[in-house]
């Protein structure tokens, strides 16, 4: 899709606007392009700290690092976008898209986090489906990919409810550095060998999503 990057860049210019909306009972869920306000920086840092085990790389999050990440990695990259999730005007999470692949017209959903005060599982289900609908209609994606650790059962179940299927399971090992750690792909030497952890590759096609 030749105008994928153009559409992402255009969307990023729509600051403080509802890009995606959906309704849950009498509540409005809306997605807006992430900003660098003190509130957003604080919440994003806190949410990452609470969910370190679900990321490939683990380090000590700080508000300074979060601000740099949003400004330099997200807002300046024409192929990436992160949305703040609002529930009746309250920031309750974030989610994004990246890794666009031209040959199969696919994009990844990544960086999905929610505030621990949100207990209703439908909030993230409705949010995920609204984002997928936007990706398939506005961005005209053929499929969406989500990379999720095999022990992240709640997320896997959510992906399945959106029409997702596991297409691969990659063995991973943990690499320790001085001030951080990272899960990297590894090779198993026999069928009996078991990896420390597995990363599932799950795909949602437009056809399967429409069936949901």
C-alpha cells in the first residue's frame, strides 16, 4: 500500500482529536495520538513498569526515557503510531501500530498497555476491535500481526476473540546486560529440548476479523 506512511503521518498531525471511537454500554472509548504532556509521560512510564515481563526488552523505565521514546521513536517515525486510550475522557491505556511490511501488506499491533484500575475485560476487547477496524478500513491492511509471549494467556484469548490465529511459535532465551535484559530468538538442538520461553506470532486477516 503506497500511501500507508502518508496516512500515518497525516494522522499524527491530528493532535488532541478522537481518531478512533467506539461505544461500550453508555461509555465512550476513544483513541488519540500520544502526546508528551506530563500526565501522559507519567502514566506511560507507570504502565510500562507494571508490565515489564511482557516486553522483549526489560529496563528501568523513567519519565525521561519515556519522553525521549515518544518524541524521537514514535512521533518522528513515519511508520509507527501510538494512541492513548481514553474511557470517558480518562486516560486508561495505550496501543500502537508498527512494522509495516509491503510484500504482504501487514502491520503489527504493539505496545498495548492498560491502567490496573480497569477491570472490565470488554474495555480492551472493544479497543482492540476498534483499532483493527481502523487498520483494515482506513489503512486498508490485508492482515495484522501480534507478537505475544505464550504465557500471556489473557492477551492470547483477546486476540483469538478478534479472529487471530497462531502461525508460529519462536523459542527465546534471555540475554542479561549490565542495566537491562532482552529476550532473543534461539535455536533448539533437538525435538526434546525446551526453550526458556516462546514468542507466539499471531495473525488476524481482514476476512477472519470480519467474521467476528
